[in-house]
C-alpha cells in the first residue's frame, strides 16, 4: 500500500485549524512570514502512532504561546497563574486532538493506526524531529497574529 | 430529576474542558465527579454509582475500553450510560466499544451542540 504524501498536505493544517477553532477558541493562519522565531524556552508536545503507518506528530512552540493556548483552552484569565504541569497537559492534549483530527480525515488507507499517550518536554533549542520518518510535513502557523507554533508530521510505511 | 455525571480522562485540562462544554450545552447535573484514570473511576463508582459516565479511551494504565468492560461487571452500574469521548474515530474501534457496553460516542474535538445531541437521550 502506498500512502501519497499529497494526502497529508493540507490535512495537517486543516486538522490544526479545527482543533484551535473548536477547542481553543483561537484563530490560526498558515505563516509564510512567522511572527516569531521559536528560539526561546520551548515546549514540544508529541504523539507517536503505529499501524499501517508509523511516525509521530508534534507541536512545537515557545512558552508564552503554550501559556496562551493553555489559558484559552481552560477559559481562564491569561494573567492568572497557571502551572507548568497544566501547560504541558494542555499541549499534550492539543497534539492528541490534532492527531485524532488527522486520523479522521485520512481514514482510508490508514484505518489501523494506534496512537500513544501524548508526551511533552520543555527545554531550550529542542529539535522538533525527534523521531525518524521518511516523510516529513511541517506547517508553521501564526496564532491570533501574536504567537507562532510549528506542527510537524513524520511518518513512514510500516515494513509489515 | 437531574442526573449524576462522571468524567474520566487522564488529562486534567480535558476534564475541565469537558465540564465547561457540558455546562455550555445547557444540560444540568445534580452531581459531577472526575477521575484521572480507570482505577480511580472504579473506586468512585463502587462508592457511589453515577447515571452518566463520559469516558476517554487513550489513557495510560487502563484504557477506556478496559474500563468499560470493568464497569459493566459492576451490578450497581447496570443503568450507567457510558458515552466515550475520544479522538479515536475508527469505526471498527467504535463498534467494538458499543458491543462491549458503551452507549454512545463523541469525537474530540467537540462542540456543546454535540454533547446536547448525544446526552439528551439519556437525560430522562
Ligand atoms: Mg487521554
């Protein structure tokens, strides 16, 4: 079975948009000119999948962006204190939902796809390509014209 | 009479979002409980059953599918309606869950309207 990379082009952005609009109440736009470079303290939320395809989806953004996402998701004031644990939990769930949305959009051909529990790491100069994959799709988005985040999908066809 | 509700999800953020979305849907519950994993859910259900349980699938230690099977073994939860709330959208998995005792399914991301539509039948 061959999974055309073209199938995923567009799907990643659509999936991210759906999650941001319905669950986070923030608008995101494909960023030809990113508002920010993501080089400060960053968060990397990823979820791996196995099955017909194997690989990983990640969201990569700076701490201020992650905090804005988490406070919006929780419906709390941006100036309120929010723990790093809550921020990580929120970003992990964003990765989970974007992956779910991708899956529902490309059901045909990748019916059997088991996803992992999301994991989130923080640090400086993290690389967003933590896992191997022959194919990589990256989408950089601006969030509410203020923050920048990057989604990447790495995958390869299983050998089985 | 208003029903009791339990939200089971390993993500604290997601439990809060589900709670908020339930409120936005206009549905009212007499009592709401939360559990962060399957064991905590079983413990709380053993102490006091609920009428409606919203249950995640992708959870560490005990998956939502396992939890559904275990809840169905509890005689006190015979009448509990279990609605899965998950990013999982494969029909095969959904059919399997429904065959094993789940009563409904809501996919993430979701809207208050979706909760209203899927939970209203269990509110009487
Ligand atoms: Mg989960």
